[in-house]
C-alpha cells in the first residue's frame, strides 16, 4: 500500500508491518495514510477480526520522520488522521514491540488491546523535549495507566520506560523473548479470532468506557500540538535536533 508499510492478511487478521528499518521505522505522511487506510479496510470487512502492528528490524517505530513532518502541513494532518482512526478502531488490535518505540510509536499502543514487548523495548515520549505536547490521548491515558508521577517522568522529562516497568504498570500485556515475539503476537491474534465477535466487541466497549472523553482529549491535544509546533520553543528544539546540539530555551 505504501513504501515503508507492508500489509499481510492471514485468516481474518490484518498485519500492519512498519517496514522502514534503515530509518528505525520512522513514519512519513504516506506511511500514516497507508495505515489509516488499512484500519478502514479492516473495520469495513466482516471477515477481518483483528489488526496486528509490528515493526521490521531492531526498532518498532522511531516516531515521525521529522524532515517529512516539517516539510508541510500534510505530515501533521496524516498523523492526526491516523491517531483518530486507531483511537476509534472498533476491533481488537495487537502489537509486537521490539527496541525503540518513540512518540507515536508509543502513543498508538495506548489504543491496542494486547501489547507484547521484547525485553529490549523502550517506550519514549519526547514531545516536551521538542517544544510540543503529547498526542493520541496520552496525556489522559498515561497517568491512568502509570500513575501521575511515573507518567510525569515519561511525558515531562521524556525519560524512557523500559519493558519491565511497562509490564509492571500494565501498559504491556507480557514480555516475550525477541526471537518469538511476532509468533507469540500472531498466536494471540488468532486466539481472538476464535472468540464470539459480538461479545468481544461489547466487552471492549465496556472496558474502554465513554469514547467522548478520549475523543475530546485527542482533539484538545491536536489543537495545542499545532499551536506549540509554531512556537519559538519548538523552532529551537527542532533546529537543535537537526544541528545535533543541545537546545537553549529562554525562560
């Protein structure tokens, strides 16, 4: 469907593979659009029951390709369209995560039902470090899962969360040896396909609660994200990133 995204369909499961290992699976606007289209396809087809996210190589997803993201408004809009799609997706989603999961590579996981992590998985939300705010409802969901203090280290300091901490908090379902990670996630996706679909869907809706609360937070984050992206702080942060130096922020 797109360079950098590979779609595999197998017995009712659509696998979305982020397949750009030379760039640590950093996402471009075209890749976002391909994933959004895959989710729409999965939602529309009765024979599809589960979506599985995976990354190729030694990283799950390094977040946005910043050059692509900053090249014009299409990058941001494609990203937010995907975020809205994964948050509203009406069927189970499974993820197999190894290595780095940065930015949206972490925040999309808040919307997956089952997340299996290799021991080397590292979840990083560097939004504040870039002069912007979190997205995908993570400002609401991270404190709910990790507790406020741990979420603050993740979202305010941008400190990595390792697989063991994520497992203890309940952010990931289980830690799985790297060599068996994808097979394990596939088996769990297949197990979901054996469940009665109406009962499964109803239970997911009950567990997730009122979608209006999450939707409102996602839209508030999106508004603030766009505002802060134009700020002097973000301009300095992004310039420092590309120039490989420490940013200097005025108080």
